[in-house]
C-alpha cells in the first residue's frame, strides 16, 4: 500500500493509545515520539543475501538458513542505517559491486560489498525538485550499465554505472497529462522494472504504465492501467512479456491485481481479479507482487493489507488464484524473489522465506 496511507494508519493507531492523566505520586509521561519499523522495500543483493529497508531508516541483511546447522529461519548478518536516517523507499542491486538505496529528497546512498560485508561508499546528489527515489531498475543498453530511478515528483533519473560508481546522466518527466482524479494528486513512480532490449516499464501514482527506452529516455508506450482506476499503481513485476500490477481496489466491482502482455510499444490488458478475503471491505490494498517463472509455468504471489500472501498461476492469458496464507496480523508485506535459488522473501514486521517449487 502506498507510503502516505501506511503512515496515516499507524498514526491513527498510536493516537488511539491514550495515556490516562497522572495522579499525585505518579510519574509524568511526556511522549518523545514513535518509530515505525515496517518493511517498505526488500531486494536480493546476492544469491545468498537479501536486504530489507524499513521506515526507521535501517537496512537489515539476512541469509537463508543452512541445512544441518539447526537454523530455522533467515539469519541476520548485518544492520546498516541510511546516512539521512530517513525511511528507505527504494533499494536496487548494482551488479556484483553492491547496491543503492534512497536517502532523502536530494540524494541516493551507494553501498559496496567487501568480504561479505556491506558498507556505505557515499551519496549521489541530485536536484531536490525530483523528490525522494521510490523505485529503481538496473539494465544494460548500448554497451553500458544504467541505473534508472523513479521519483516522488513523477520523474525518471538516468545514471551511468561504472563499477560501484554512479554518475547522473539525464532526467525525464513521465507525468500523465490526464492523471487519476484526486483532491491530493500524487506522481510517485512506485515501480521501475527491467524489460528487454534496453527498455524499462514504470508504474506511477497517476495511474499510467509506461514503456521507456534507455538511454534515450523516450516513452514508447503509455496506458492507464484501468479505464476506471480510482487509485494509483503500487507495484509491478515482469516475467518474459507478462506484466503483473498491484493497486488498491475500491468497491466490490474493482480489481487489485492486473495482468498484461507487453510488446516494445504496446501494453495489452489480459485479465484481472480482486484479492480479498473479507468481502465487506470498501477498499483493499495489494501492496507487492512477484511473477515467478518455473519451467514451463509462470506463478504469481501477491501481498494484501489483510496480512495475506496470495498465490496463483498465469494460465495462458488468465490469472488463476490457488489460495492464500496469513503472514502478518494486518498490512501488506513486501516481496522479493531470487531466481538463482528459487527463494521468495516476504517481509513486513516478520521476515519469512519460502522455497518456490513447481508441483
């Protein structure tokens, strides 16, 4: 679910915990603040290390348990903190050299690996008019490696990668000329995913899916994810030419999971469904999705605000929901899949790790 709504929900929760007035002889409590430790992003850094970025500005690195060593869950190996101490909204692997995260509204943080440990190398600055980085993808195009970051004010920034160094190249606005109607319009580019042939696909709060060519930063295709969309895009996942999209459904007739078929300059809708267990809910956030190709099959996973992890399959051009399980008391987890070990990390408060296999 989107950042502002997650924070708003937490503020309401904490405000409801009223402190009774002190009486004579009792200590006085003066609240100094609260820390929100919900996971916002997660990414595999290597085939045996994944990291979680949380709203308290921390980055925790885990490895899978080792069989035969009496280990029963993901093992914490390192804890880091963003230079700004602000919440981590974006995280992306920079090849084998390290990773990059959001830092504040005018910089990224670059982290490098040495001997299995990660450390801050420095920050990469940009104009604050673009806002904090919400998403990113790394790809090869025209013989070079590029980092594409999506930002709160509806821009993509293009960075050239040289080892563990990134250098700003250019920016481009991908704001919709006809955004989803709202009293409080938002432009955040919530998802950037690598496609093929030097292309990335983006999903934004304004409701548009875009296919963008790198390094020209030319938009080749743009479409509203749904002609009746009432909320923005939360997350995207790609497998081959299939694109899976997560959003918040509003009302019983709306959907929060959408499937498309991509071409270089075209986005074709295939199917959609609404992932909800308690049907009386007026709206249901689908927070994060993962498309997982295994052999000749393509599976999907999605996390919703009911604390559920949904699973299913792409059958031809159709979404088939196979079931769900509870992974949190409430709230949507963030998902990250590593094809080299076929493992899916599912995190919010708890850190869950799954081995994905075809039946």
